[in-house]
C-alpha cells in the first residue's frame, strides 16, 4: 500500500509550520482504519448521504437519512491499487 496520505500530511505540516507555529498534528478528516476485507490499512472514506422513504407504524411515509462511507479501491493521489497487505 502507498504512503500518500502520510506524505501529504507531512508536507502540509511543513508548509504551514511558519504561518501556524503551534501545529501539533495534521490529519485528513475522513480517514478510516480498515481491519478486514480486501482493502486493509488507513484509507480515506468519502461520506455519502442517502435519503430514503419508510412506511411508519400508522402508514405514514417518513424520510430517513443514512450516511455511508465509500472507500476507494485505488489511492486518490497516486492511483496505486489498495489491497490487503500480505503477511510476512
């Protein structure tokens, strides 16, 4: 798996360290750690809002919203395929 997110976070910290001298850490807001499945490791997760209708107890339609996280199969920065790391 590539190192793009860490490299970008380091570059942002370096670039803004003079303008913002008290920087403790820099990190993507939608970063997820995936432990199972075909993609494992730290990846960006893009939230998607899904609005749908349900029938309530008394027959009334209600609108519900659910947030799902879309995880890419490829790194959005370098294009490398994100895959399960092999155990050594």
